[in-house]
């Protein structure tokens, strides 16, 4: 009668240990990625687009309308003030 | 002579336990990933503050002219209420404290540093959060945004209007 090879068993066990470490490493990496992705769960105005609103800034539109009504009076000064306030 | 190899039953048992341990680790990892991702709420406060700015801007000024209820014949109406006159319902039973703050400053174009008239509504305590909100550590505080535009009154007086809005609602938008 022969016992199964001890060296083979050690080799198999080592394979399992390495495989487990790799699996744990991959899981940690994926958990880290899901943490990063969870941080990105923010919805801003730029994410909401409708065909009518796309690319239109309501405040800029209002400023342009007011400039038109005022015949562009003091336009440069006003745009400079707005640039500073919106910076 | 035929040699019989005895199977190592003890080793097989250990491998089976090991296999289950790996399964549990993988299942735990997948649970962790799903829990972390789906347990984090969507933060829509940035969207809310910008929508609030647009809504107030539409109320205060339309088609380049300031609402006549705000300024009439060059005189500002101190009774103008942002929530009532702009149809903004900012209080709900869900929250004990008001979770919003809105402020509209009117500046003369010749002195853009000091507002000549201010309309404010909501919880003014949120205003202090605005200065430190950029730091990620303070993401549980209120989100703030501001925007400025130019408008005229009925007498063609020129004004710069600055709108500041702040939304807290951290418990619903940030993982606590």
C-alpha cells in the first residue's frame, strides 16, 4: 500500500493559498473601485439635458436680453462686473 | 503485484472546507461591493441649488426686466417674499429645520460691492457652510451655489442681481 505523495499535497495546498490570496486581492481591488464609483454618485445640472435647454445658461440669457433692452449701454462694464462675481 | 493507493480523506476534507471558505470570501466581497455602491445615495444637492437659482432668477427677472412686484418706479418692495411670491415651497414635514437658504442681492452697477437691496428666505445658518463646503471632509454640510446676472427695472435703471442658494439635506444625499 502506498500513501499519496506528501510533496504533491504541499504543492496543492500552496496553489490554494496563492489562489486565495489572488482572489482576496481582486476582491479588495473591486471593493475599492466600488467605493470610488460610489463617490461619483453626484448629479449636477450638466448631467440633466433636454433638447430645449441644452447649452443654454438661463442667467446668461437674461443678461443678453437686458443688454438688448438697454441697447448695450455700459455693456463692457457690466460684463466685467458679472465676470468678477461669477468667477 | 497490484498496489492500492489509499485516498487521503483528511486532505480532501480540508480542501472542501477551503473551497467553502473561498466561496464565503467571494460572496462577502460581492456583498461588500453592492452594499458600498448601492448604500451610497445619489447626491443631487448641486442640481437642486442650481435649479433653485434658475427658478428664483425667473421669478425676480423675466425677459430682461425685474419683476414689478420687486421694484416698482425705482422703489424696492420690502414685503416681497421669495417663498410666497415665487411659489417656492421649501418646508416639508420630513425635516424639523428648514433645509434651504436663498438670498438675492441687488447691486447698482456703479457700486457692485454693496447691495442696495436684499431678499432672503430660509435657514440663514446654512450660510456659514458655504465657505468651507469645498473641503471633502465637510461634504455633509450644505451645498451652496451662486450666480449673477444683469437686469433693468421699468425705469431702465440698471442692476446686477446676485442669487445665492444653499441646500442641506445631507442625510438624504450623503452617506452618514
